[in-house]
C-alpha cells in the first residue's frame, strides 16, 4: 500500500483546521482516510459529501445493508479501515 503524507492539526492552516474540526471523532481524533486530503481541502469536502450521500442519502438500501456492503468490500480487499 502506498504511503501518503498528511497534514497534522497543528500544521494546518485556518481553512484546513476548520475543516478538521468538522470531521473529528468523538475521541477528538481524525481518521487518516480524511487527513490524506489535507493538502487539497476541496477533495476532503467532496469525499465527506460523497460518503454522506452514499450512507445517509435516499436509497432503496437500508443503513444496515449499506454498512454490510462496506464491510464485505473492505474485507475482500483487505482494508483494515
């Protein structure tokens, strides 16, 4: 798997720091899958919007079905995220 550098919160400019605030976990951390977008905040915003649309938008699939599909795909590709 390739390594992608990301910007830590204490190195973020005001725009990115504000964006990080919106995606913090309950424990205050930020998932690496989002941090890799740090150099390109519009990409992070698009990623978040896509995720929210897929998981919470109108769909014939239930939330449980969507989560199950995500879990099966992650397992099939050996993704530990």
